[in-house]
């Protein structure tokens, strides 16, 4: 079962690297906001892999709270960016 965790974590790291490329090279503000949102999802996914590997459910509430705060933040940032684009 350890091989599965190693494969999942390596895929998360590869996805994180590609997301960071999009974050730094994104031509638009909305691209960067979407990249940050994907990066937060990857962090929550890595936390879920940690919970599954160590069978420690004490961090599940932290993962849920982090994902909710990230969702509200990305929705707010996207709304602000769209508002700025309309008023240009």
C-alpha cells in the first residue's frame, strides 16, 4: 500500500509544479487566481493522503476549514478581478 501513497504524492508534486508554472507565467489575473485555487486543492489533497497514510483523523477538521476559507477567498478574488475587468 505504501507504493500507492508514493505514486499519489509524486503525482501531487508534479501537479503542484505545473500549477506553480501557471501561477508565475499566467498572462491574466484570473489565470493566477485559478492557479492558486488549484494549488490549495492540491494541498488539501496532500493533507488527505497524510490522513489516510497515518490513519490520523485529527486533521480532517483542519482540512475542511482550510478548503472552505480557500473557496471563499478565491471566489472573492475572482469576483474582484471580474469587477475590475468590467470597469476598464
